[in-house]
C-alpha cells in the first residue's frame, strides 16, 4: 500500500469513527463531553487538512464521487485527445514535406513530455498531467509507426520494446496506471514475438501460438515481488492481474484449440492437459491470493476457475443432456461453489485473515 492509499485509509477511518460515535450516542452506550469532542474535532481537522494538502485525498463521500467522475472524465478525455492527435496527423499529413514531417514526429512526444512535466509541477491532483502523459505516449507510438512508413523501414518487434520503455517511463514518472498497463502489454508482446521468432515463425505471427505469452506472464506477475511498488498507487495489483490474464487466457484458448500448441501430441491430449492445468493454476491462484491477501488475484483466479469449469461442462453434457437439466446442473454447481467460498471466507474470518 502506497502513502496516498494509507492517507486515504486514515481519512476513511476518521469518518468511520464519527459515524460509530454517532451510533453509540444514539444507542446510549457512549456520551463524549464537550471538551473531549472539541479536542478530537480539532485534531482530526488538522490531520485531514495536512493529509489533503500533501496527498489530495477525499475526506467525504461526495468528494469520492466527484473524484470518480474526474477519473472517468480524465480517462475519456485522454483517449479522445490521443485519437484526435492521431487523426489530425493523417488528415493533413500529405500536405507537409518530408523534413517537416520528421520534425513534427520527433518534436511531438518531446513537447508533450515537457508539457506533462510542467503541468505535474503545478497541479496537485495530477489529472491533467496524466491526461497529457497519455497523449505523449500516443505521439511516441505515432512517431515510430510513421517514421517507419516515411523511410520504408521493415516492421520490427523492437518497436514494442520502445513503446514499453516509454510507457513505463511515463507511468512511473506521473503515476499513471493506464500507461503501466500499456507498458506491460507492449513488453509482453515483445517477449512473445521474440519467443515466436526463436521458434522459426515471423514475429507478427506470434499470436498464433498462445504459449508465447506464458513466459512474459510469469515475468509480469513476479515483477512486484522483485521490485516493490509501495510508492505507486495500485501498480502491484495491475502487475498481478495482467500476469494472471496473460497466463490463463492462453491456457483457456489451448483448452479448446490444441492445434495452436507447440506440443506434438494428439490434439485431444493437448486440450485435456491444458484443461487440467487451467483448473490447477486458477485454484492455486485463489489459494495464493488468500494466503498473501491479494483480492485481485483471488478474483481473477475465481473467474477463470469458473470459466474452465463451465467450459468443460459444456463440452461434456451440452449435446447429450436435455437443456433444462444442463442449466439445472450449472445452477447446482454455482450453489456448490457459493457454499465452498462461504466456508473459505468463514475460515478466513476465524483465523483473522481479514486483519492481517
């Protein structure tokens, strides 16, 4: 948990304290004296003012709602502005000479990076800086793509590595989770493309072999274990979730498309092996998430365990079972899973897992 999250948690505790005191007074369990009430109020006012000035936290439910709206507006604005830059390039690109085109392509990411840095220095909330940083990333991607077109450069997977590097740079410089995700996807694409190239295929065809993503998935998942992310808001869960997705999605594909595997086994054997592996890994992720108190890993493992289960049930019984009986079986299975999860949750409460 980073410092801003801790500050927000402290502010939430303050609000919860007042809500609980109000309820206790209504139930005639506690009655604070005026002097105590004023001393507590002064302390909390000073504390919240300090935390707000330093971390720009939300101190009320209304502020949280407004912050959520600002995040959504910032996200949509960044995507729209990046798209606007993209189409602006293509709308007027043919009117410029080659030197002017090259100058624009080189200067655009640099100017937007400088603008992002200047705005970040002046703005406490960081919303506008994050918006500009995503525009800068879009300009950088356009830079490499269009320079390659101008000089007729053969497409290379190295562009993915450069995109990843710039995405990580912006993400860590300005605390932008979306750019961290872009960096992770670009880096994963590069590693998968290189893995495919080492096996003899053209790098743009790396998606034809889902197993190419298993190595980057493991690297991405382990990244926050090697490099701590306490200073950055929500970065560690993003690494873990994308690591799980990059691992489990290829396995889910191979469960139903054994021809995409590198293995030379019979297709039925490959699909059966990956189905079993999918169950084991998703269940293992749920267990790991419970042990390490990672709700993001628990949720991802749960979703894929259910997907593997229902996919297998469809393969087994859809054709041979009456439809009403098939859906009744799914309903009973869901109830069984609900019972199992309830027992796990109850056990976690007994062992104090929620407070670890």
